[in-house]
C-alpha cells in the first residue's frame, strides 16, 4: 500500500512538472494595429490569428489599438504580422484593411 501511494504521488508530481514546462514555452507578442477601420473588425482579426497553428489566445481588449497573442515556440511574430496584413475587405463601397507592427 505504501509503494502504491508513493507511486501515485510521484506520478502526480511528474504530471504537474510537465504541464508547467509546456506553459513555460509559451510566448507572448504585442502587435500594434493600424489601417483604415481595422479596429472595427475584431472578430475577423481573432479568426485569422486563431487559424495560425500554434496560436493559443488572442486579446484585443487589454490595450486599445493592439492585439496580444499567446503562442507556442513554433510561431514567428512576423508570420502573425503577415496574417493580419491580409485582413481587408469592402464595406458599403469603402475599403478597409489592417496593418500590424511588432512592439518591442
């Protein structure tokens, strides 16, 4: 019984350790948004960023005019900029588009 309890404790500690390691590898980048009427389309920005493999979360509310992206180590911030710069459209005969810049 003592060996089983010890095994369970070691197993739980190992799982907690590895879960902490996975979170430690997450990266955060803040991108400054620009472009004509870009901020009027937060759902579209969120949609394209979340479609990037490795992006874990997108926050457009914490800093006005910026997006905070949490991602794993396989994503490059420059790739996120490229994705955002592809966000554009036409609404009521007016063109809208987004630009982005990595904040250091």
